[in-house]
C-alpha cells in the first residue's frame, strides 16, 4: 500500500477531521482513508449518470411537481 504526505493542512481542517474520526471511533489515518475512498467512489460522471437516470424515471411517472415556494406563499397568506 502506498503512502501520501500532505503538507500545509489548515489547523481547522485537521481539527474537523480529528473530530470526525473520534465520532466514528477511528484513528485519524483510518478516517482520512475512508473519506478518500468515498470521494473516489463518487466520481462526477457516476453522479451525473445517476441524476440522469432518476430524472428519466420521474418523467415516466404521472406525478407533476409544483413550485414549493408558491405553496409556502399561499400557506402564509391564510
């Protein structure tokens, strides 16, 4: 397995990673590894394809979505 050295990480970013690791009961290295793996797994083309598939499925259904802002305005005026 390869090693990577990252320099000049802002302290506040490192603190956030440490807190994440602590909340997940992992070491800092384990947490960083998990974050990196998840990031690589969620590549942009894959996300765009999933969004496109979801849009296609929603178009096939007879459900029409309305503007939620309009519904909120109507509700407030009651």
